[in-house]
C-alpha cells in the first residue's frame, strides 16, 4: 500500500525514468549472465571431451597391460622349461 501511495505522488516522467534506469542496469546483468552461461556450457563440453579422452586412454592402457602380462607369463614359462 505504501508503495502505491509513493508512486501516486510521483509524476509520470519520474516513473518512466525509474523504469528506464532499472531496465538499463538489468539489461547489463542479463547480458553478463548469458555470456557466463555460454562460457559454462562451453567449459562443460570441453570437460566432457577430456573425460572421454581419459576413458579411452585408460581402456587402451588396460589392454596394453594385459598384453604385457601375457607376454611376461609366456616368457616366464619359457625360462622354466
């Protein structure tokens, strides 16, 4: 109620100026938030790609380790003969 009484006392130029100032400052905030959101999404995509590369590398290393173990066991069997 107090807000309506306060606004009723003001002239229309003041009210329009208040809305224009509010719009101007919130516009900058919205633009900054949109840029931040796009930056976060891009970083998320890069992180997902990096994790995918890590998983692929881990899988390759596991396969190579299994081959090395098999070769080692085969070598040890040959030595015992």
